[in-house]
C-alpha cells in the first residue's frame, strides 16, 4: 500500500474522553471531585467505572452509586486504564461491509484476549486493569490498515491479500499508533510483539509475554491453532511459570474462571 511505503498512513486518534482523563490524572493537585467532573462528560463511562469499582476483584462489602466513591476505590492509574479500555471500542466502527466484518472479528478477539489477560494477571503478579488494556490495544494497528482499504477497491475482495496485510503490518502499525498516543514503552512493545510466539526477551516476564499467552488461548478452538507452536514451547509461557495445563492444552485456572471472563467480555463488547 502506498501510504505504508510513503509513511503517510493516517493514524487514529485516542477518543477525547480518554485523553481528558489521562491529562487530568497527571495533575499533581487533582482531587476526586475534579476527576469525577471529567468522567461525567460521558454517562456511559461513569456507569462503567461504578460497575467496575464494585466488581469482585475489589472485594468491597458495600456497593455504591456514587462516582466519587467509585473513583476513590479505583485510584487514578486504574481509572485512566479503564477509561482507555472503555473508549477504544468506539474506534472499531466503519461503514464498509467488508471492513466492518473484519473490525468486528478483531475487536472480539481483542476483548477475549483482554479478559483472559485480566484473569491471568492476578496469577502472575501484574496489574489486572493494565493487562486488560494491553489486551485491547494489541491489534490497534489494524484500524488504519483497514481504513485505508477504501483507496484500493481490488484489495477489498481479496481475503488472502487482506490477511497477509494484517499479518505483516498490524504489529508495526500498532507500535506507531501507541507511540502517537504517548502510551508508555511497555504498552508499545505489547503491540509490536502481539504475534511473535517465540519472543524470548532476556530477563523476567513482562506485559508483552502475558498478553502473548492470553492471545494464544484465544485461538485454542480454531483451525489455525494446529499450525501454532505448542503452548509449553513458548518462552513467554515458561517465564510466567504457568505449568498447569488442562485437558484442552490450555491453562486450567482459565477454564475455572469462565464466568468471570464472560462478565469481563460482556462489559467491553
């Protein structure tokens, strides 16, 4: 594609509400009431954050309908990450039927990966909400690639060509988009390495390793899984010390957490 070769591919913008919350969260003198006023710009986001604050993960005895109380429970970093997660789904909408179908598939896989990463994070010492966000942003590079297809009508009917395009460039473009959004390097690496099954970075496991293993599980019941390396051979899997593998060649504790995973997916769809 010409835009890729020339470096003129138009990158998507982070939704305004996510930008506003990120800016607010950086202020040293920020108080919860000020943050609540920012969040209240989006009633759907307010309801989502309240719901998340009373989820079983936070183990609160009493529920609340008060946004300020919900934000106190969550804290600034978690509020920022959950807001970004909530806002991302608004980007995955385009009118072209072919592109719309592709985007829906990509978003659904991202949501499933994010839910799996959220549950895995508690077993592996990572922050669950940050792991969830990482799962959602890993394929963000597909957005500008698919948006640019309208300039190439012949490619719209070429499923194999689109598959190759997404396979070869989504990771690279995801890194560009996340840099463009000023996300930190750890999240940028998640995007860059999202399909690198044999990634073997020196040192302990990082967020990219966690998301790789979560993404791997999103393919377990699909034909492509037969062409993928065994889970136990993934360096990321070995570093995470996830030795318990169930009958379906997946992590047993993920099978036990199916209800929680389903609830997380429902909240993000």
